[in-house]
C-alpha cells in the first residue's frame, strides 16, 4: 500500500476541535496524512449567514481531491453533519473506507436534552452555571446560528440519507448512548440502511454528542484505527 490519507469532517456549527482528539491519535499511531479542514462559516467563531450547504459539500470535495494529490488511498471520517458529508463523498468518489461518528441521520434526542436542561436548571439554582460544560458549549451556538443555516443543514440530510444504500465500502458507525443531539437509535438506523455488508457498529455508554471527548474515547480511537488498518473487517451482524 502506498501513502494513505485520512480526511476528518466536523459537524454543523462546529470546527476542527470536534474531531481533533481522533486526528491526534491517528497521527501518533500511523504515518498517514491526516487532514482536518474547517468548513466555510464554521470554527470557533461562527459566520453562517453567508454560507450554504452546497459550499460546505464543495469545500469537503476540494479537500478530498487535494489529499489525492499526495495519497494513493483515502479514508473519510465524518462527525454529526460531517458524517452526512462524508457519506456523500463515499458515494460519489473512490473513498476506501468510511467512519461515521454521531452521524446526524436522525435528530433531536429530546429525552437527553430534557435531562441536560434539568442539570442546567440545577446548576443555575446552585449558581454553578459557569461550571456546566453543556451550557458553555451550546450557548454561543444558539445565539450565533441563523435559522437559514439550520435549513441548509437539513438540505444535506434530505439529500444524503435516502442514498445510504449506495454505500458499498467498509463502514464503521459509532454513537454515544447519552447523545442529546442525535438520538442513539440513529446509529442503528444507518447500520440497517447502509448498503455495504462490511460494517461495524460501536456504541459508547458514556458519550454525549461530542464522542471524541467521551470518557472511553481511547477505546473508540483504537477500534477506529484497527478498522481502518485491517484488510478484512467482518460484518459484526
């Protein structure tokens, strides 16, 4: 095998930080070229008013083509909305393997959100709001995400989800069972509909939506690296 490239795509309103822990792990344990681009309008500072779904997908396509300038084989990893974009790439380009992390095939996990909101309310009463990681992470996003951008995200979902059966490459699907954004059943939804027979489903009992920051993320990263390196990965049924 020649040079391998790995493209990691973050989620809606997110940035490279969402998948950077996995990117670091892959760089430390392989000699692959690992690319973690930031989609237009995304990142630590959001500017989503003047971007759209077509631009996000086109940007990911350009990054994939750029990797092929240096690589003989490319794997694609997508988190949340990035999982939908990664699926698009795997359908339309000769990607070798696909990894979907908390892929936004279904959304929202109402039960977990209410649980998080109850925790948030308790912290407000105890005046510990600044200590609540969930609040700090999503407050900025809620304020700075225009409704138009949400419709653009849904465009990607509507275009991509019906095409899952066209995926014919080995695929690893990971999902946190405490996810408050994408319901855990989304992973099984994708697993059951994806076209390939070479597929692996991984569930994290401790992870919320940001699966690359879960308590058991090292185990997840090991499983992903093994899956990508393995030349014969059986269907786990």
